[in-house]
C-alpha cells in the first residue's frame, strides 16, 4: 500500500473526527507540530487546543477533521504543568508555603509582551499550586490552572509577592483535563505507526486516534428525541420536551452536549436553566447558544411550514 494513502480503517476513523495527544518537544511551535501531525495522517484539517510556547514541552491536544471543531470544548478543561522555578533570594519554608497558598484561586494576569493574544488584563483561576521538591532557591512546582494561564507570569508574580523575584526555568504540560502524558505520543512514534499502517498493520495507529466522544462525554450529555434532534441541527433552541435522557444533572450556565439516539454529536450549548430547577414553564428553552455539529442533510426538517394566509383582492 502506498505510504501516502492510509488504509480504509484509518481513513474512516479520521473522517469521523479523531484526536491525538502529541508529546510536543521543545523547539517547534504548537502550530508546526499540529501541521506535521495533520500531514502524517493525510488529514485536510487539524487544530490544537492550548498553545505551548516553543521552549515548552508536553501534552498538545490535536483534533483532525470534524474533531478539530471540538477545540472550544477542550479549552474548558484545566491544564496541569510541572515546572522548575528559581527564586532570586532565600525564602523560608513557611513564607514560601504561605505565598503558594495565596495564589490558589482567581488571579489577575496580563499576557507577556511576546504573547500572541491581545495584552489585556484578565482573570484566570489557579486550582492548585504545589511544591513538589526544593533545592535551595530552585523549586519544582505543580500547577493546575484554567486554559490561557501564563505560568511564566505566575512565577514572576510569586517572586514579587515574596519580595525576592523569581523566574521560570523550565515548564512541561502533563495533562489537559482528563488526558495526561501517559497517553501522549511523540511525532516519531506517530510516524512509525503511520508507516506500519501503510504496510497493512492499522492497529497501532488506530490506538493513537482517539474517538471524539472521549471529549464530549466529559460534559453533561443530553440524548434528544428525533424531532428535537432535527430542529437543533437546523438551528433551533432546545425545549425540555425534546430530551429523552441525560447523562448527569447540570447547572444553569453549564456547557452541555446534545446527541442523537445513536450517539451522534449534534450540537453543544449553554444550559439556560439547571436540570433540577422547577417551576419554569414546560415550553421554556432549556439550552441555547448552540454550536451545531450535525449534518442537516442527515436530519431533514420534521415540520411543515405554514402556508401563507391568502390576501383578499381589494375591491374597486
């Protein structure tokens, strides 16, 4: 089989939308790594979630074809990092422990000058900031934070709070939400699996291509009745009566996933009210602001448009 043509099983998996966990090396940009993965797989479209600086290594989520559209969902997952932070002066263990604790929670950050985003002050939540090991002024820390958190900026801010200054020497992302480095592969391993697939051994490459459902099943999932599925795919909001079942309770404002009875991804949206809220009219909207993934051709309209009311001719 030609090295440029993936076997049918791989072509089908990619066409359905799949993702990889790439162990990004230090050096190339996240965009370059994503492009290399796309080309190795022969995919037309690929996207990554959570940019890593060129000198940062670790887990880079890469979605191909339909799965590339799941990037907004993946960006809702917290990111986990380990890094080496150097203090510019001696600090007692007690002071350091107090300072680390103070940075857990919402923090204000301004992106660095060389950042690819607009330099506006914004709030990010630090979910954990832990000292793993210490060697004098060099600290090994673990950070769990919202997407878009600048860990280098966090290190500088920590040093300022301690009054001695600090900088980040090295950083590695170990997880994106539930996807950690144990499932990540290097580009070399991906290339080897691609070569085996071209020779007729598809299993190793298929193991690296995760189905898109592994992302959206992390969110509350609503299975829709057929008429509601059709309406949502054609841009309608979702009313409570259109829900056949839900994977778990959800709160107002939470991201929810809408699927068909056959577990096909139809749309994602925000809950306009929680699943436990009572007293609202039954015909109030349940989910709005949807991003549609379903193919309208596969879900034709199940309603008839009202015929226009005839207008009587004017006399005279």
